[in-house]
């Protein structure tokens, strides 16, 4: 009878119109190493084949078993974790991908693929921040992961790629702050506009958004009568963005502040 009780409760819930309970998840229990060396080799070949064919789910299923079946010290394990993370990422399972990439970099920090594991973990987090106006938490975590990569493996090929990724993320952060400044500008909350834009220019001076931010900053200064700040910001624009359209339009040389 004790086995029928949960079934009775579930049937009552359906009959009474109650919401269905969340499905139970079976905890993942590591498998014992049951495959022979030849079977492990066969599984490895099959996983690589499925991965090359773009059959991500099939590849992941085999790799999930392989990472448990590899004997201690098997040199294929880091590569298997990288493939498994990439298969998850291709299937849009970003956080599962992160777990595998982090295991690669944290469990085998001296492996040649460890830096790539951190790079791909950062990529997985970055992929979850889809638009600048959304919550940037995953973007911030991606940035922290790329910086960790640069700290741990500064001269690696993955590190060089991380620098590019960081620049791309900074563009998105700058766009997010600029949109916030535009919102407050429409409300004529110029003090808030100035705070957002000064922080943007200080934090992301090399982004493509910086000239637009400086131009809007000058406009905000003019509206509140901060003429000294207008002069200083125009001087900055002429020095660091001399050929930008925004500089010519916002701070023409024939103005009195020139």
C-alpha cells in the first residue's frame, strides 16, 4: 500500500484540477568503469564521428558515458570534456556546457586545453546575455571568466581570443549605459545623464559608443549651464576623437569654447 499512496495523491491532483507537480529528477550516479579498453576506444571513435556530423545529442550521450569510463590519467579526458561542452553549447544548453568547460580547466589546469576550457566557459556565459538592454549578469560573469583566463594563461592562443571577446562585451556594456543615459535625457534628468555618461567614457573609452556618449554629455552640460565642463569635454573629444563626426558636429572649432 505504501507504494500506491503517491499514485493516489497524483490521481487526486489531476481529478481535483490541481497543478501537476514538478517531475522528479533522478540524481546522476557515476557509473562504474565497465567498458573494456577496446570498448572505450570504440565509444571514443563513435563520439567523434557524431560530433563531426553535427549530431549533438548523440555525441553528448556517448561523451557523458565516456568521461566516466576513461581510466585514471587517460589523456583523452580533457578533449572529451571540451567536445561534450561544445555539444551542449550547440544544443543551447549553456549552463551544462559551462560545467564541462570548468571541469576541464579546473581539474586539469596544466593541460594544453585548459585555457580553451575557460574561453569556452566565457563564451557560454556571453551567449546567455543576448541583448544589451537585458540583465547583464551573465555578461559580467563572462567578462570575469575571460579575465581569469588572461590571468592564468596570458600568453595562450585562447588568451588572445579572450581579449577580442572582452572588447566585444565592452561594446555591449557601453551600449547598455548609453541607452540608460538616453532614457534619463528624455526625462530631462540631466544629473543622472551626466553620471551615466562620465562612467561610460571612463570605463569604455575605446568603444564605438564613446563618441556618441561624449556628444550627449556635452549636450547635457549645455542644458544645465556647465560651460567649463563643455569646454573640457570638447577638448577631450578633439584630442582623442579628432576625426569623429560627433566631434565636428558637437564641438566645431569656430565655437567660443574652442
